[in-house]
């Protein structure tokens, strides 16, 4: 394909003296680069800076260097393909191509590969800054970087005419060795891909693992996922672990979260008044959603109280703790002001006396000091001895 484009250009300059061909090609090449830089690209940058989106501005700014470099080095590469130029500098066409043509093409490939990688990565970063949620977008960005590096490496090998067949054989053997040596890394990589297709979570979701860790997803990489806990501690979890663990996404399918608040009230309380009071407290709380009306549910007759449950909704799972705190405080204060008793478990312990055997074998009741029914122990009667017995 490249030869089909070069043959007409080479044929055009075959009869032209070397110095004229050099001046003409280099002049056209540098002139084209100057026009692209000063007129076209700068004008496009000024235009895209005023548009509603930044994606077009990113595209123009990142493609600006490879376009200018390509235009500037195109003349150098074309000169290496003209036989008259090679004869003038006392070099063969192959030598001229080796010293000037292939290096210029290599530079063009490198700058285009760098620009292609930068465009995609900046698109992903811009989408995240605008609040758009793309599942595991960082993983795809890293995969794209790997694809660009492999493609650029293959193109460079093709330019310098290195056969990749031996490299493919060596790569197969090296792949087996690397697969055994880096099996955890490979498992984490494919675990991240599986999480993407399963749509398990996305950036900003609040997730809870079966191991107990919970936090907001702040970073998704090829190897691991990073969670930010409520204590502002970063927890890095390998993707293979996430792929095999039970993950509770508390932000999906919607971010609102249901809050169940148990409340006990004493037996004999006017339940209508109690329910109305608690619902009024929930309606006054700003953290409770208005579109999902709070409800009171009578759950059971408890040992010490009538067990109720306040059911309401908050906007985010991150607000559950704060909403529970504010609602419990308000309920306690309002119930105290309304003189509605909040009971707590109580137990009565009764200690009874036991019967013991006296000296004559008859049972004598011994009263315990804590038995209110038992009187004081009877005093023994005095013994009077007869004169006969004393004699």
C-alpha cells in the first residue's frame, strides 16, 4: 500500500537534479507543517475552546503534534526513496533509507501511538470529571494502552524488517512461564474484566464485602479495586477476590437506602398517639426522603415493650448512620416531653426461706433475712430445775 503511494512521487522526481528535489521536497514538507501548525491547528484549537464539550478540544490538541511531525518528516522519508539523491550523496538507496528513512518513519509511529493513547485516556478522565459513570473505564483505558504499545512495537519491527516469527515462538514459551509465575496478576486482570461484564459496581458506588470491608469505590485498576472507608482509609482489594466474593452494592440499582429503626414503647401506651408522634418526627427530618412516606410497623408483643419499627428512606447509604442518630435523638426527646415511657428489661428476684431439722428431729422454719413474711426467730424458753433433780 505504501509503495503504491511512493511510486508516482519517485517517478516525478527521477529526472530532477538531486539538489532541486531535496529543496523542493524539504520545502514542501516544512511548509505543510508550518501551515498545519499556524493556520489550521491553531484555528481549530480556538474554535474548539468555545464549544460546549471539551472532547473536540482534547482531540485537536492531542493530534496536533503527530500531524506536524508527520508533515515535517514526510519530505525526509521521500528523499530516501529517490535514486538521484542517493547517487548525489554517494550512498545506496538502502543505506539512505536505513540512516534517514526508517528513523523518520519510526518517529512518526511513536508520536502517533503516544497521541492515540493520550486521546483515549483523556477522554476517560474528562468523562469522569463530568460525572458520567462508565463501568470499569480505567480498566479499559489500561487495556487500550497495552494494545497501543503492542501495535506500535509490531509496526516498528515491520519498518526495520525484523521477522516476528521467532519472536512469536519465544513469546509462546515466555507466555507459559509468565502465566505460571504471574498467575495471580492474570487472575486479577480477568477478574476485573468479569466484574465489568457482570456490572457489579462502578465508580462512586458504596459496596460491602462478605469479609466485612465496606467503602466507596474510588479507583478501578487492572489488578485491584480501591475502596475508601468511612474512616477515610484506602482498602485495596484484588479483582480476583472481588470476583469470587459476595459483594453487596448498596448504591444499586438506586442510591436511596431503606432505614429500619426499632422503637419500643411501654404496655398501656396510646398506640395511635405514639405512631403519630414518631411519624411527625420522621417527616420533620431533612435526611428522610419526602417522596417515600415514612411508616410505622407494629412488629410484636415483646417481653418488656410493644416493639415497633420506623421504616423510612434516605438519599444515600452514606447517610444511614447520620439519619439513625438524628432520628433516635429526636424520638427520645419528644417521647420524654410527651411523658411516653420507653421501657427497658427488668427482672424481679424472690428469695424464699427453707426448712431445717432441729435437735429433736422436728422441722423448724428458719426465716431468711430478706423474706418479709418471716418473723424474727423465737427466743428459747428458760428452763427451771426441780429440787429433786438437783439433789
